[in-house]
């Protein structure tokens, strides 16, 4: 066999050679023309023609008419102006006219960097492909007359299954909270029933009765832990219902808010205390006596982690753990404030009061935008990620669209009637779902267009595995924001502190409790041989008494004498000038 | 003879010469000895070169002026110069001048001063020398990133020659190797072509070389094809296939052998020897006897399992084939062979029932079985047929494969869904086969029936599936009858709702008296801003109209006492007052006038001595009547803030704008974060960072210029990716 192969090879090869010519190379061109075979002579004319065209082309090229195809999309791909603006951070700083070289370089490089960051972010904005849904009625049909059943029927199976009721009529009106990823639901009945559910799979994680009044329930940073404000103390349970802590420093808690980036659990109590619990270290960060009475209306501003409290005198106060007095106090209603909520961007606040009004505030300027009158007043308010407002009026939940704009709304976008008083309202993050806790249990209502369709998988990933959750937890703990940084302006940190040295020193002294720059008192040495008698010590003390004062006096005296001297000299000179005679020159 | 004599004489001469030489050697040695002896006693004396000099006292050691008693004066010398006629007038004159002059030479500078001057000069010199580095230093200071060591070689693979260039032969082994290479004129530096190859290349013309190259290419290609084919075939897991293949090979070999017998008898003899050897081996070993572990286990199974039986049979066959003595084949032996075959129990050869219409392997088996049967029956044609049989089998295989592929493709064209199902089922079946093949072969017919049922189901499913899905969905959505009822209840009240009713209420609300009292605070602005009534689709069930009126009155009553607005105004004024600095009162009662109980300092005095502090900056809530904003400074953030402006910046706006873009990955894309946080200095681990030399410096300067341009290119290419 092996001997056969080469023969075959050569033969086939030769055949191929006859059949197929090797591809022409530009360097072979001249050679081929030289070795022109007689058979090919017929085709030479054609070849010549071709050649002439080639020559023409080359000539053209030389003349400057470039035949090369121009790239129709040369340069970088353009980024839409709108997208660029979305990621703009502050105004561009121009190099001042008389700037020095180093300053110029610093400014230019920083500007280039921020521009690059902006551009890249705008380009990556492409990666958010999901769109929010919406509800559209037929002609002359109000969307608010469409019932949930119709929606559930019309929607796909998975979306339709998001409308469901939990009949829990025994343990009274329910409070609820969704986890940050939107998968886990925590419900707490007034009469002690607490349950956490993976609501999408309808998987009951735990259920128990704490045998006490439950005022509020809240998930902590993960779905592994939640806090329950019970009749007296604050309790923390794990997802299996095991009691982890009973925090006795926090008593009579009525409402809770969890600040996810600070790992702070803020509680408002019936005694008027606003307390902050650091969940990561289990320490109470601040306890502020608000002196405003019972605190049963509470909300957080997700933008700057400021806590908003509503009070019976119609005011709303804004709090940070760093100040004992409210950062801002706004008079909103003539009656007590019943409920309030702040939107995701921290721009708008919606409040409702006993005067049955619903008001929208711009909390950057603390100005009311518009207000509307609700027949029954809203007992609970909640804003979704996309800015849909839901208001519980009696046993009806109304959902409003475009509330946050400047124009007031006239009619709700959706409405749904329930049984019994509504006690809790919350939108599920990243889902078109509104959770309603009421007297007869819990209802999950479909609100198209409520949830943010694009999620940041590194921050809140609804589909994360347990491993990812663990990794996220570690990262989040490493990136935990310290409670000192909470303030009205979250960008405060990137500004230069322009306070004077004295003021800063004063603050420093206040913080430390003593003055680190202060001189310590003179302490005379003890000497022997009777020289450390009381009198001697006193004498020695007197020697150094008022040292700095003396120094000052000495200095001022010296200055004064010098000034006097100078003045004298000047006056003397003047005198001398005035008295000079022609004969003075001969004086020796 | 004469020649002999001559030789002799020459020898003698040589001897005498050598003797003489010996004598001279002796003398020299003697001298040396004497010298050595003499030097032993005393130290080596310095040889004084004798000099003759005119002086009074002649010393053998040195020249001196002793004896004259005085130093040599210039005049003494001059005198002689005057006298000598050879000296030129010029020198004479100079000497005379020298004599007449009275100036002494200046003292040399002291040590410190000279050193200082030297230092100064040295400084200037070195400064000039060092200043040539200035540009590089500046550049490195400004550089965004420095990578050390500076003279980094380009990463990536290098050519052998580059690596070998700096290397020298050291060990004897290497020397040996290189000698060998040299001897065989193998390349040492440039291994692209050996000299022999080069020569051969030169020997060929271009055309020839091309042809040769093409041939080689072709050969290589063929080899690779062959390899690929072999690999592919080797990967085929089917035992049957391999068996068939082997048999075919055997056949082929036999054919060849036959040919060889005719054409190349020597080769055939060798082959025969080989066969004989293998036979011997087989006879010596128990390899294919039914005595191994595997064979025993198979023997046990053989009663129930056809495949085991078959395997056993095959092994025995193998043994027989191998141990068979190879002579020129004759009919008798064939017969004996057949007899041997027939010794195996009959049930082995029973044809199996049709198992699977889909599985091609099974089909193959069936046909194979049939052919075997035919073989047995028609003994005469057997030899001829047996040759074809295997080929046929292989061919059939392929045909069936193709057919199956076509069928599959058809299926794909018809419907995608079914294909998936079919595949699944096939897989399932295959699994089943592998599991139960050995044990329950018979039962499989039933299974396939089931399988066919399944397939039928699969075909039917689309409608059914939907139904199932609907059912499931229903289960999820509607929990039970109670739930349904409740839903109905919820839905029912909808149509009753009237949107007209609330409007009246709204009118009432708007007609409410706007403010109770006139105050500084503009109440219109604050609380009674016109509220728009909202139409509600259904009325709240809890509050009836009458009830609502009642509630309103109740609320009014409840909040009649506490005036929310006035409280707020008070609070605000209090805060404002607290923010205002107090007036410093320096009046001293009783100074310059009467003092005592009930007496106040006079007005002019109060005016004079009460110092008003500068008003604070306007409050943030000055223009917001319904807002109180705390003026307290947030000191907690201040400890984290920058309090002093860093170097190149001249005002806070510049600095703040330079740090306005965050650098974290939360706000930026990965590439930007990397770019923003790249380290200032990168050092290669384990590399020695040597100080820069002048030559390198120039290089670096050039490279940095190039790097800048590179950077911009990198950016542009990066952005290209997003097109």
C-alpha cells in the first residue's frame, strides 16, 4: 500500500496541474507574459484590453481620483445626544485663561476622563433593551374599569398568575414588604401572623404566629432575615422563622424602614423616638427624640437615605441620624398626615392627610407642585419604580399615572376593590405587581407598567442564585456607606469643606470632648531639702503664670516702642531738614 | 658507502654540538648558583648607577653641593653664562632681569579655598552633565503610568535564532552536539534550511521546485485526510461496525495475499511466516479459549442472553481461525470449518425477531443474520458470497444511514416540533437498549411497541398539550371554588359605580373657606392651594355620603383647638430667632449717672453700649413660608471631606469639577474603571529594575511620544467595537 501512494500521488498531481493553474500573483505577471504559449495567443487581445483598463485605473489613481471605497461610516459611531445627556455629570469646566501648565494639564485630563466615562456609559445604555408595559383600553373605555380578571385572562400565563389573593381573614389587616430583588414577600398580620413567601413560585418559606400584635414587618438586606415590630420590642427572625434577636433598645416600634446601602434599620416608635440600628454590626447608631408625638407615618428617600416622618400636626419632617433636629420641616396638611411616599429619584414626595388631600411636592425645592382632592382620602400611598402612584382610599386601591408631572391628574389609571380596610401597599420591584395587605388577607394586583424592566444584576438580581447572593452580600458589606454620610445632599462628600479653621477646631473639640491643642497646666516639680514648700511652689507657679498673656503683652510693648522710635526718627528728620542752614556743610 | 659515511659524519657533528651546548649550560647554572649563594647572606643591594658630576666632594651615592658651604647663587650661574659664548643674548637678558627683580612668588591658596573653588567648578560641570536628564525626569513625573523595567522586550514568541544568538556552548555535551552538527553541516544559527536542502533547492529550477512543493503539499494534505479519517473511524463506538470493518480488512488482506502469491512470492512467504507466528502465539496462550473471567461470566449468561451467546461464539470462532493451520486453502478444510461452526448449539443461530424499525443498527443486524442463514443454506456459493457479504454490509450501512438522514431531513422540513420529540424518544430508546439489551432482549419488542405508542402520542400531542397547559394554568390561577366565588363578588360591584357623585363633593371642598386668619404666612400658597377633585370609578364602600359629612364635622371639631398653622409659624420664628446673633450689651449701670433699684441706664447709654452683631447670611427657607430648614452644619460629613485645596487647583470649583465623575464600577463601565484606576507605576515581578542609562533615556523619550499616539488609537479602537 505504502509503495503505491507516491505513484498515485504523482499521477493525480500531474492531472491537477493540467487542469488547474496556480493562482496568479502580481509578481508572476511579467513572467507569464514572457512565456506566452501559442495556444493562448488568441486570448491575448482580450488580455491586452484588460491591461489597458488596468493602466487607465492606475493613471486615474495617480491623478488623485481615489477609486478606493470611502467608508460611509467613518470615525466613531455617533451617540444620540439624549443618551449622552442622560449620563452627564455636572458642567464641563473650561480651562481658565491665565492658568498654569500643571493646572491646565490636570483639568484637561480630568475632563477627558469624565467625557470618556460619559460616552461609554451612553454606549452601554444600549444594553437595557427591556421596555415597560402599559394598559390600553378600547375606544371610550376607561382603563380603570378593566378588572383584574380580564387583565389576567388577557395576559400570558406567567403574568396572569401574578394576580392572586391570599385569604387570611383570621389575623386581621396585613402589613407587607417585598424584598429588594422582588422575589420575596413578607406579610405580617395585625394579630401576630407572620409569613414569608417566595411569591412567584408560591413557595412558603416560613409561617408563624408571634402571639403578639405586629405593627410592621420589614426585610433586612437579604431574604435571609427580616425584622418584625411587635407589641413591645423589635424582633429579628431568619427566613425559617427562627428568632435571631429581640432588640430591647427598640420599644413600641410602629413603622420601620431599611436603608439598604447603609445597612440601617430605621424605626419610628409610639413614644416619638426615631432610632437607627446598624444591621451589619448590631449597634444602635442614633436615637433621636423627635418630640412630635406618636410616629406612625414613615418613609425613606431612596436617593439620599433621609427618613421622612409624618406628624399629626400636618407637618412632615426629614431626619438624618447625624442631627438631633429635623433637617427640614414642611407644613403639608391641615389635618394629620396619613401617609407619604418618596419616589425613586428623590425628587418628588407624595403625601396624603386627614384633610383628604393628596399633595405632590418637589423635595429638591420643598415646593408643592399640585394637590388633588380624594373623596375618602388616602390611607396608604406607594410609588412604583416607574412612577405610578397607588393610593388606598377605604377599600379601593387606585393607581394614578403621571402624578409626578406638573399637571394634576383627573382620574385614576387603574382601580381595584378589595374587602376590608387596606393596611399596607407596596409595589414589587422589577415586576408589574402591586401588593395589597388588607383585612381579609393579601392581594397581588397586576399593574402594567409599574416595575422597572431593566435591573442591575450586580445590585439587585431577581434571578440570583444563593451563591451569587452570598457574593453580593460580601460585596455590599464592603461597600457599605457609613451613616455619617447621610444628609440632604448626597453629593456633599465631593465638595470642599469651606469652614474656617476655628469652626472646624470647635467641632473637633466637640466631637472629642477635649481640646487636643490646649496646653496642659504647669505642674511644678517636687524638690527636696525644703524647697518644695507650699510657698516655694507658689512662687514658682507665679513665675510662669499668665505666660502667654505676658508674651502677648511683651510683644505689643515691643511693637509700640518700635513704632514710637520710628515716628521719632521721622519727626527728627523733618525737624532737621527744616533747620538746616547753608553753613551746616562745614560742620564736622 | 659514501652515503653512509656522510651520514655518520653528520651524526658526529650533531653530537659535538650538543656537547658544546651542554658545556655552556653548565656555566650558566654555575653562575646562578653563585648568585643564589651570595644573595643568601645579605639583602639585595640596590645597584647604584654611577654618575660623574663636578663637585668638591664626590659621593658614590648622590650629587650634592657639600663642600662649597653655600647655596648656588644665581650670580654664579650667570657668571658662567656670561662667559659662555653659546648662550643667546635673549636668555642672558632674561636672567639679568630676573636678578634685578625683587618680587617674591605669591603664596599658594590654602587648602580650604582651593577645595572650595574645585567644588564650585565640579558642581557646574556635573550640573551641566545632569541637566540632560531633566526632560526625562519631567516627562516621567507627568506620565500617567510608568512601566518598569523600562527596556522590556516584546512579549510573545521569539524566533529560535534570536534566543540562541547570545548563547554559547559550555558543557562538554553541548560541545559534542555542536561538533556533530558541524560535521553533518547542519544549521546551528539559522535552522530554516540545511545547506544540503539549500543546495538541492538551488539545483532545481523554479518550476521543478514548485512542482516538488506542490507534491509535498498534496502528500501532506492526503496524510492529514487519512489521519482525520482514521481518527473519525476510531471514534465510532459501534462494536458491530468495527467487527465488520475488521472482517473486511481481513478479506482485503486475503485478497492481497492471493495476489502476492502470484506476483511476489517472497513477500507472501513472509506474510505466511507472520501468520504462522500469530498462530503459534494463539496456541500457546489461552487468550481466546473460553477460560477467561469474561468468558466464564458470559457462559453463565449464555443460557438467557443471545448477545452473550453470540459473543462467546465469536470468541471461539476467533480461536479457531487463529489456530487454523494455513495451507493452500482446500474444500475439505472449509467443510471441517463449517462442522466446527455447527458444533455450537443451534439456538445461537436462531434469527431474532424484528426489534426496532427505527434503529439502523438493529436493522443491520437482522440483515446480517439473514445473510448468515443464507450462507449456511447455500454452501456452494458461500465462498464467493462471503467475500461480498461484508462489503455488502458496509454498503448497506451507509445506504441506510443516508436514507435515515434523508428521512430526518424530511421530518425537519415537515415539522420542527415533532423532530425534537422523536429525538428524545430515540434517545430514550437507545438508553433503554443499552440498559436492557443484555438481559431482556425479548421484552424489547414490547418496549418498542410502547415506544411507538409514545411516538404516536408525540404526534398527537400539540392539541393535547395545549389542553394540558390550560388545565395547569387553571389550577394555578383559580385556586378553588371559594376563590372563584370571591372573585365574582369582587367583580360584581363594578358596574354599580357612578363617577358622577364625587364631583359634588369636590365642589364642596373647593368652596371651603380658604383661610381663617390673615397671617404673615400666605395660606393660599401653603395649604388651600386649589385641589383638583379626582373622579373615582367606584365609590368607597366604607364611607357613605352622610357618614362623610359627619366625619368632616368630627374632624373639624377635633382640630378646632389646635391651630396647626399658627403653631408652625411660632416654631419657625423661634428658629429664626435662635439663628440670629444676640446683641452684646455693654452698659454698666451706675457709671456716669445714678444707679440703683428701679433705675434704668439712660437711652443714649443703651444706644452707645449695645453692640449689634452683623446679620447672619439669609436663611435657606426665607422665601418658603411653610418650610423650616435647619441651618446646622453637618459636621459628620466634614471629617470625610477635603478641607484643603490640592496643589494645581486654584479654586474649589476647579477641584470639584475634577472629581465630579465617580470612578467606581457601580457608575462606570468596566473599561473606564480600569482606565481610571490604573496604577501609576507597574513593575514586573522578579525583574531587576536597573537605573536608566543615557542611551535608554533617549529611547524612552521617543517611545513615550509614540505611546501617546498609541493611547489615542486604543481609545478609538475601543469605541469602534460598539459600532
